[in-house]
C-alpha cells in the first residue's frame, strides 16, 4: 500500500507547482582590470616565478613570486603594485 505522503508529493509534482526560487549571491566579482601586466612587471623585475596575482579593491594587485635560491629553497616575495 502506498504512503499518503508519497501520493501527496507526487500529486503536488504533477500539478505544476514550482518550488520557490532560491536567490544565490554571485561568487564572481567584477574588477576594472586584471593583474596580468602587473604580474609580468614583477616577474621581470625580480627574475622569479609567478606564484599568484590577485586584484584588490583599491586598484592594486598583490603579486607573489618565488625567487630561486642558491641550491636551497626559493624565497617567497609578495609585492603590492598598481594595476
């Protein structure tokens, strides 16, 4: 024998009742520019390898590079540069 709850759920689904819309905030943040040029400038200046480049809200970029050491671990350098 079928459960009344299953029958009610099936009837609601067949009646065309749409579930309520869920508003999900966007995870994408739009910025005025990108950090490509700033990252290239820091890499050229330091001779390091790009680790990350992230825009900030004030029109700058936080660029992190790894600078090779003398046979040891590379040095991590973070610079804040204009976009």
